[in-house]
C-alpha cells in the first residue's frame, strides 16, 4: 500500500509535467532546457553548481508565480509546481550532483550495504508498527524504497 504523501507527490509531479507540456509553457520549458544545457558545459563543482541551481530555482519561482498558467493557482498548487520543478531538475542532474566524486560513491555504497543488512532482520514490530498496519505488501514497498 502506498502512502498518501508519496501518492500525492507523484500526482503533483505528473501534474507539473502535464502543465509544462502545454504550449503556453514553452517559455518556461525553454528556460529549463537552457539552464540544464548551460550547466552541462562546465566542469562539475559542488559549490558552484549548488549556487547556480539555487539561483535558477529562485528565478523559476518568480517566473512560475507570474506565469498565466498559474494565474489562478493556490499557494499549495504553486508549491507543488516548485516541488515538481525541483524533482525534474534534480533527476536530470542526478549523475552530476549525486556520487559525483569517488568519496561520495564510496559513502553511498557503504550506506547501501548497511541498509541491505538492516533489511535482513528488521521487522515491523522492531519499528513499533501496529499489527493492524502490518501487511506484507506494505513491507515490500518499504524494502523497495530503501
């Protein structure tokens, strides 16, 4: 069973993508593509990339808030759009931003190994999960997410 938060997050992300596919969003889409292309031209630098990404998010927040596609949007809908933008951008930048250095890759592998070991013996009762919420389908989803 999927948690309501993750289900809503997925719907919000796909809602963002659907809205960005509309012809009226072409200017926003071009800005996103241009940003990604410009970032890919430079050597990766955690500090510089982080600052550029944050600056881009600030610019896009202003652009989305002032865009006709979001003219009648609620505060929550704008937040969802910004979360969708962040998810989209970070998905595209995954290889550049996560495990970009050998040290990061080694740390990620270590954490992954530890999570794998925990998955072998940790059970719902260890996490104080009530029996009424304990079912195999949910437990398998938790394993997949980890």
